[in-house]
C-alpha cells in the first residue's frame, strides 16, 4: 500500500472527520466565548468592582510586567467553556438510550437435565 493510499484511508475514517469537525466548531465556540467574556461579562464584573478594568491589571517586577488581569479573564473564559461542555455532555448522555441487557438465555441442555433429575428426586 502506498503512502498516499494509507493516508487517504486514515483521513477518511469516521473518527478523524468527527475530530476535525469538533476542532473547527470548538475554535468558533472559543471565539464566541472570548467575545462574551471581553464585551459583556468582564465589563459587568468591572462595574460591580467599582470600575476595575481587568485587562489593565498588572504588576511590574523589574523589567517584567505580570498581567494577572488577563489571567483572571482567561480563567473566566475557561470556566464558561467547561460549564457549557458539561451541559452538552450531560444532554448527550440523556439522549443515549441505556443498553438493554440481553434477555437471560434459557437453561442449557445439561442444566435442563439436572433440573429434571432434581425434580424427580423431590418426588421420591
């Protein structure tokens, strides 16, 4: 099998395509969450904390500037994404039907014979 035919077989598997779709949707969802946090949530949090702008929050240590405000903002974004993923997975798990246990198989011929012997012994 040639290199390209192996690659084609790999790329066309269902799992790889599903993963690619998930990555694209995840990237788009990340942009939506970033916009939500930047434009709506953090300004509201800033107002509640008396006009604090988290993007501007930083500590200068020597020549380095530690932008802890951006870190706080990234944490808020992470928790929103994690919460939404939790809700999506919970909804998917609810939609899945529980696997039905197979009906118990009848007794094997040996078990059937043993049950008949037992019943005969009880009669005596």
